[in-house]
């Protein structure tokens, strides 16, 4: 599994090096140049996480302990790459859940630190796509909230306008004052 998740073909394997000037003679090279200047294409992140997500989706409804033990049987912790795959596996699954007011919740310890949050609000693009139900211990998919529904539930901040004179006002827009002239 680790080879499928981590390894991908390299970009730009052709002989022209796609914009690199490394194969030019010395008199055609620039006298001063930054380290990244000679490369048009950068090496991207090489993690192919789709197969790992699909494997976790196929395990929905099974006990988390069985799913994790099966993953650990395949992903042995004998190298950095395999440990990296295991880290991604644990990022996808919210394991520390509990019941709070009839909902499955978890603590949000991110940079916002919102405290007790339902698991559907913790779902992001790369983390917490799945969760372990606290009462049954079964792996489940985190319900997704659409962007429209997410924005509709956020309270809009009141508009703050301070009039300086008859034709001039200050308006607070996202913690930055904007001067308006009418």
C-alpha cells in the first residue's frame, strides 16, 4: 500500500529539462542568478492519497480496531515512508470522539481552538474525513456540510459606520477602516 500511496511518476522527464539552463555553455548562462530561477517547474507534493481514502471508504461500517490492525499489518513501521503513510491514515480519521447533547463531537485543538465541536464541523479537505463512533467503535464517514449551508449559519457582523461630516464616513470592513466620501 505504501508504494501506491507515496510513489508517483516524476514531472518533466524529457531531455530538454523544460526551461532549465543547466545544459547551456558557460558563456550563455547568466552571471548572477538565484537558485530557483533556472527551473520553471517545481517538484510537487508526491503523496497520492486517493487510494488511501478509497481504502478507508471501503472499510466504513467495520470496527475501527479491525481496520487499524489490518492497516498496520500492511504498513509496517520499518521506514520513514511507511510511517508517513500511517500518519496520513491517522489524519483522515477522527478517533477521539464522544457524545455531547445527542451529537457525536470532538475537541477542536486547531489554531482556532473552538472547544467542543460536532464532527461534521471538523471535516476538512485533508483531515477528519472519517470518524470512529464513540458508542459502537465503528468507522463512519463524516457528513459534509455544503459551503452554502456553512455560510448561512454564520452570523453576519453588523455594519459599523461612523460619520465624520455630512459627506464623509468611516466604515469598518474586516477590521480595517475604509474612508468613504459621498
